[in-house]
């Protein structure tokens, strides 16, 4: 893997970890109706991402038919992911929810690479992916208890797995179909569509209180605005990285790196307990990343 790719991956991991932390701050301090938090976050960050990307593109937007349809489909997928995430969090353990989302983001792009794009990996890469999945399970081991869950939880986590994986597959597919062009058009269409659907969903569910739901409070509002810039940065880095790194390797390293950094930040900032299985997970993740970083 080239030095440019390595540096890009490191920056991506930092950006997406920052996004996760900001969304947590937003949720903790949000002053509106609890069920409105997700559509407010998704509509504002999605619109900010689309607008920022449009500005960076010099206000140009000319998607091909393929990019337009793939972007619209991915916008719907992103909306479904957000719906699944909030409902899974309400009906069962977060640890399993997070693990399933990670599983989808790694396994489905791998299957797409093998079945759709005919891009087989070497043995070391398969070992690395398997180790990263094991590391993800270890990171969430303590919370993997589904005995006491509310109705619908299993369906929501399955939707979470599928939507998170399909999102990555569609992003990578658009780049392959368009020979790694129209990156900006894909981002604008995806996040603009997700923002529009999220705003409409908020209007339908909150009705007359929809406008009030955007009164987030100072701390939550700052986290929300910064998140918009971070989301735009992260997804633009992701699309650039797809030109340099095969999708299964990219998504595995990115998700594993974010999990590793989140565990470390959780221990230092959020004062979460650092356990033996988390330490083992970190060690496995490091080995996995080393294997995945080998030449293709």
C-alpha cells in the first residue's frame, strides 16, 4: 500500500471517529423531542455535506443517469440506516447493534467485490478481514446479550446490517461504473436525498412541532454544525480512497480503525472500563490492519 493511501486512511479514521464523538455529544445535549434527534441530525448534516461538496466542486453538478439513480438509491439507503439505528437503540443493546453495522460494512462490500467486480483478494487479506471481525466482536463482547430485547429489535439490526453494507457497495459501484469520475455528483445526490427524506420524515412525525425540533440548544447545535463539516470531509476522503484501495480492504481498515480509536477515546475521555477482551481486540485489529496493508 502506498504512503499516500496509508496517510489517507489515517486521516479518514480520525475524521470518522470525530464524527461519531460529535454525534454522541449532539444526542446527549439535544433539547428537542427524543424521536426527532435522528432526523434533525441527518437532515442538517446531509444538507451541509451536499452543500459543502457542491461548493468544493465550483457549484458544478451534472450527474450521469447512472450516478443519479445510484445516488438516489444510496440516499434512501442512508435514510433507512438512520431509521434502523435509532430504533435498534430503543429496543435492544447497543453493542450488538454496532457489531451488526460493522459486519455489514465489511462483509457486503467483500461479497460485491467477489461476485460483481470479480476482484479476488489474497489469502492474507481474508485472514485480516476475519481477524478484524473477531476484534469487533471482542470490542462489544460485554454487551452481546439479546435475551432481553423489545419487539422488532432483531429486524432493526438486520436492516442496519444490510443498509450499512449496501451504502458502501453503492458508493464503490458508482465509482467503478463511472471509471472513478463524478465523485462530487454521487456525494451531492446521496446526501441531498437523505437530507430531504429526513426532513420530510420529521415533518410527518412531528407535524406542527417540526420547526421547533431544530431548536437544539447551544452545545448540541455547535456539535451539529461541526458534524456537517466533518461528514463532508469524511465522505469526500472515502470516495478518494476508493480510487486507491480495494473496497473490502478500505472498509475493513476504516471500520476497524474507528473501532480501535473509539475504544481508546472511550477509556480516556468517557472513562469507560478497559477490559481484557478490549485489549485483545485491539491487538487483533492491529494484526488485521497489518495484513490488509500488504501489497495487493
